[in-house]
């Protein structure tokens, strides 16, 4: 495994060379995400300018290794359109030339090639495709992409697959994975102040503030957390123990303002009022545990655990135990900056830190109980101290995404989603290109060439594509209005004009999009695409939908 030593781990405050190289992206997905990226081995099926752009955006941030499968030979046209293949490589294996060119970008990435035709490899050695972290099919016909997708989908565990195609100024990408339990979704804020559900130590700390109103300095430096807690306690004392309601919001704001002595700097009070929306009103209207998290507790994967259950589900089961005992999620020790003396801020920070530590210890006890029940241990389940801490910190923002295989996306698509995409008033010129790409694939299967690949194709090629698109729509029970039909005809004309070729600009843009989704999947961070993205470079439109 590649080293991801954090700053100062060598005994100095100077960041390691590794940290300096990847500093900007470490801020996005942290050392854990970088380690996952560096451990990954990606298979790319198909050598092309588009494949090169995808890999460029993976190699630069430190992908561990990649392999390109293709038996194509570099042509003069390839050398003119592919930045990573020069004229000296004409007549040599394309996959080999591309791998060597990309390897020069980052010496830490291992680049290899397999000089065999993908369909031949599928026939003779299908297990070859099951040794990778993720597979990318680039401009592959459906018979190959579907076969690889089926192998990857039924692997144990399933292997994620990304399929991308381009033609002229248009492109489409599909993502297919079985299940992703995402811990680090990177929400806007992880701050949980527990103003409306304070723990005893926090209540006790807030009650210690009995500041003399004549001491203007002290009054103006009371942390806004304390101001809110004291105001809520005072309000409840005069309202039969009830919290402010939506109808009394304005009255509560006036109530708080009245508590600020005249002539005192009110910056901390302004901070308290600004915090009402995220830390008072929203929590008062929300359950202590988000519905998205409680749904995980009821999932079959959580209720029927085994020693072979993924770490995500073992952690979710431990979280369920914690919530059953405490009624709330573990506290994430994270405070925003606020106007307060250094002494008061540190004291408040310590109150939250002590509670967070106690919650973490309690969670670890619940986790160990879960692991004992299924007959495994933290070590055997690959549950490190860091991974547990990260899970607890992000417990309120867990997301489970279950994808659809490429076979289902193409042969049994979500017709309602496709109809909605075709009628999208914001991006009315993108979804039809999905149909045009499917038609192009059928055209290639029927005629053994790309539409528009011959000068005499002209309108005839576009008409043939349109016929294939309409036939495909009928097969999947997709109704096409007259407007849909007209826009689909235009899309087929553009598809024939593009002749399934990679233009440098389109390849560069799609390469970035595809690499972004691959990094999300490999690091299991952020929210990946579900599951289709269509790009039209003519009008600069992009849309996503779940087939």
C-alpha cells in the first residue's frame, strides 16, 4: 500500500513529500480517500483519446495502477488526436503506447497494457475482468459492455463499472455499481451544537454564566451557544416547559434581544440570532435521528449480519444499538468560531470534546457487542480506529446508494425517468442523445461500422439511426411525442455527423467527468452519479437521470 503519512508523522512539522504533492486533493478526500485511490487498480477497456483523458485525470491525483486492454494499432489519425500518443508510435500497439505516455505523468502510478481484443479475452478468460477495483468501458459496443457488466455485477463483492461513449460534440456516461454505503458525504457543515437537546454537562456549563450586566466586556463575550441555551431555558420557564413554536419565532427573537443590556456590543447576540435557523428551528422540527439514518436501521443488511458483512453495515448496526440506548446520535465534537474570550471558548470546546469522547467510547462498546454476536473482530472486519472515528463524526449524514446494472439501464430502463428527462424544460436537448447512442450501437451491430463512417452515408445514415432509435424506444415501452420525435431526429443527424469519433474538446470534458465519478466510487466519498449523464457540446447542456 502506498504511504499516506500525515504531516508531522516523521517527527517534524514539515509536510512529507507525498503530502506536498497531493496537498490540494487531500483537502477534498483526506488521507483515507487518498489511500483508497492509491490502492486501486483500474481496468480500462478500449484505447482511445477519450480513454487517455479519463486516465490522465486519475493518474495525476495518484491512482495506484491501471491496465488498458485493446489490440488496436496506432494509426496516423490516432497520433493526431491523442495527446499521449505521438507519431513515433504509429504502427505500434495503441494500449501500450497510451500506457507509456500516461505513466510519464506520475511515477507513482503503475501502468500496464494487455494487447488482446476485449471480445477475445471475454471468450477465453472472463475471470481476467474480476481482478480489478473498477472497470471502465470506453466506446465499447453493447455486446462487450453488457458482458463485462454482468461479470462485474455478479462478482463477490460486485465490481463497479463505468461506461462512456462519445461522438463528435456529444457524449454519454453510465455508472453501474451494486451498493455504496457512503460515510463521508461531505455535507455543508458537521457542527451539532445540541442546543435543543443539550446533554447534562452542557446545561451545567451554561448555567455557570451569571455575568454582571454592568460588565460590558464580559457580557459581549459570552459564547452564543450559552446565550441560546440560557434564553431557551428562560423561555421554557415562562411557557410551561414548552420550546418556541413556529408561531412564536418572532416573539422568541424579541425575547432574546431584550436580554441584551443596552450599550453592550451585540456581536455575540447577532451570532446567536444567526444560529437560530440551523441550531434551533431546524432541530425542533426534525427527529433526533434523520429519517435517512433510521431507514438504514430497518434495512435487511443491518438486521441480518454475519462475519462477512461489509464494515459499513457492522457500523450501522452498532449505531442502531447506540441510538436505542441513548435516543440520539453520537456527538460530533466540532465547534464553529465565535466571539468569546479564549478561556471561555476553550472551556466550551472541552465540554463538547469530553461528551464526544464519552459517546465514542460508548459506540465502541456497542460495536464490539455487534462483532461478538457475528463472530468477528475489529481487525478481521478491517475496522480501524480512524474509520470508526470518521463514521461516528459523520453519523448524521450517512447515505446508502443501490445502483442498477448496465443491463437493466439499457434493456429495462426506468421509462418514467427517461420520459421526464425528455420533457425537461431546463435541459430539453440532452436526453434524446441517450437514445441516439443506443441507436448507434444497434447500427454498429447491424452494419459492422459506425454511422457516418462513410462519405456516402449522409441523410441515409441519419434515417437508419432514427429507425433504430424508434425501434429501441418501442422495445422499452417509451412513448415518443411529435416533439420528442423531432428532437430525436436531430440527435440522430448529429450522431451520424460525429461518426462515433473522439473530438479533443469533448474527450477532455468527458474525461474529467468520468474520472470524478471514479474517484467518488473508489474513495467512497461524496455522492456519485445515479446513473446516467448526457452531454451536448453544441448547446453546452448537461443532464443526469436514473435509468
